[in-house]
């Protein structure tokens, strides 16, 4: 069953966003409202709404006497949910590699912080999620494994005491789902991944930052090896 049909504003926003991310509208391109109206067959209001949304993601900027122009990639808000989605659609493997590198820099530290000062109940919650991942892996239930994995990693990022790490939890979930959809996961989760999640959960519960950091580093390193192997 298909999802709800996108609104006209959403359709125009998606098409414009995809064209910018795919560089069909290169940096410096001037986006004139009249041209966009003709291209999409929509009203000025719809075009203005789309441009405002793109501006909020730092993909475009208004310039006096010039109009709205496309910004260079290094200025984009690459953590905006729509930008992540468009980049995954355009260059899924490249986006995966970039994000795995970010995870490798951040998540081991987040795991260590969570083990140092875990809020009440976090360790037990992670143990339950690791158990759920184990059960799903044994049943070859990839959907169940994914949902528990998403909740596991989000819980650590949101509970480590660093609001910047916490802000990445939704993007992490988005990329993990894309990894699943693009079949960058084995048909049956590897035993080592299950064991490492169990080890990490126990380390957070027991207040062992070094073990928590090491386990998370191994988890994300394994993900990186799978993504890099798939891209060869």
C-alpha cells in the first residue's frame, strides 16, 4: 500500500531539492520565480514556499538585485532531514560513507559518556534492546533487528549528556533505515554485531566507559567495512 500523495508544495520542494543536490542546478544558479512557475505549472505562492524551505536548509539564499541563488555544497545544512534524504537518493553509497565516518568520530565518545553518567534506567533499557536484537537475529527478522538497533543507538546519543550528539539521533536513524532499504545489511545479522551490542549495553549498565567506547568503535567499524566493501 502506497503512502499519502505529497502536496503540491511538497512535490515542488522535493523536485527542486533533488535537482540542487544532484547539481542539475549548480551553485550560483539564479532561481527566478517566474521561471519556476512555468517549469512546475504552479502559483507564485507554491514557489515562494518551496524557496523559503530551501533557504531554511541553506541550499539557497536571496541576494539583492540578483534573486534567489543556489549556494555551494559546503554551505548546505547537511543534517537537515530533507537534505539527508535527497543525498541518499542521489548518491546513497557516498552519503553512507560520509555518515559512517561521522558516526565513528562521535558514537564511541557518546557511548563512553553514557557509561560515565547514564540516567537511571538507561543501562537496563539498552540490555533489553540488545536482547531484542539477539532474538530478532536468531529469527532472521531484519525488520525487528533494525527497529531495536535504531532505538539502541538513539538512546545512547540522546542520553550521553551532549546536546549536539543528541541532535544527530534522528539523522542516524534515517541513515540506518536507508542502509536497510539499500540492502547494505546481511540477510542475517552477524553474531559479532549482536555480541558487541550486548557488551556495550552491559558496559553502560555497569558504568564502564572504556569497554563501552571500545564496543561502539568496533560496531561502527564493522558497519564501515560493509559499506566500503559494497561500494567496490
